């Protein structure tokens, strides 16, 4: 498809959006859009199922609510793109660049995201069930409330990922990674690093989470004031956390102030 043809389709879609769907012009096509440049466009609610978008440049584009199921988006550029509530089920996003994209509540069921760059992306409440995420970059990604059931996360570094309230039923986790559920605070362990997250504010269907990420050794060396500064009830929770760290990372020393406190009991 030529750039002139694409521009004409975008103009008609803009008219359709402006008319709140009353005029004709909504994008409904399954086309070869490989290597196309559609940067910063308004493609809300567009229907592009089964399209070929390999190597397409779609950064800063608004695709909220769009249909992109069964698409080929391998090597596509989707940085800072709004993909909220988009249907990307069964799509191929291998090696796609999705840095800082908004994928909240997106449907990515059975999508292929192998080696995709998702650094800083928002995937809150996204459906990632049965998704192939092997080798993806999830640095600073928000996966709060996401459905990761049966997803494959091998080779992924989850150290800086917000994984609060996930569905991890039969998820294949990276080696030496443990997700501890059922505690007051969410705990995740990645090798020697331990993340503890706690809900600090909630609104609507979303929540923000404050977290502390430290090595096992660092957790064992905090002063009493350090723990108090982390928040309410941390003094009560801290001994339990050290027990969990001992179990998964190997037994270590307790800080002197905690030993003295236990001796006084």
C-alpha cells in the first residue's frame, strides 16, 4: 500500500472519529502495511485484523480500542503508542519495540512477544495468558493485575517489574525466580534480589504500589529506623520477611537490634 493510499484512509478515519461513528470511513482492512510510517496518527477503534505490519513505524500513535488480532508486527516500532484495550490476541510481536507503550487492559492472549522491548510499558490488567515472552525486556514494566496464566517468561529479568496481584497460574517463570503469594505484602525474589510491594493508594480499577528492592544481604542490614521509615506495620512484618529470605536465599544473620528485641521477649 502506497503512502498516498494510507494518507487517504487516515483522512477518512479521522472524519469517522470526528462524527462519532456517524459517517463512513472507519478503517476496516487486512492489508500489507509492512514498512509503512504511520507515526502520531489517530487510529482509535481501527480494525486491522490479519494485517502485515512488519517493520511498520507506529510510534506515538493512538490505537486505543483497535482490533489487531492475528497481525504480524515483527520488528514494528510502537514506542509511546497508546494500545489501551487493544485486541492483539494471536499476533506476532517478536522483536517489536514497545518501550513506554500503554497496553493496559490489552488482549495479548497467545501473542508472541519473544525478545520484544517492553521497557517502561504499562501492562496493568492486560491479558497475557499463554503469551510467549521469552527473552523480552520488561525493565520497569507495570504488570499489576495482569493475567500471566500459562505464559512463558523464561529468560526474562523480573527484578524491576511491578508484578502485584498477578494471575500466575501455571506461568513458566525465569530460573531462580519465586513469587510469594498470601503474605500481607507482595514478595518476589529474583536470584539474590528481593522486591516487597505494598498498596499505597487505590482508585477505580487500578492501584499504585510502593516497593522496596534490595539484595538479601542489604535486607538483613537495615537499622530499626530504616524499617520504620518504610511504612506502617513494617516492624511487625520485617522478621517474617527475613524468614522468607532465609528460606529462598539461604540463612543469614539478623541485625543486632532485632536480636536484642527478640531476647527481650
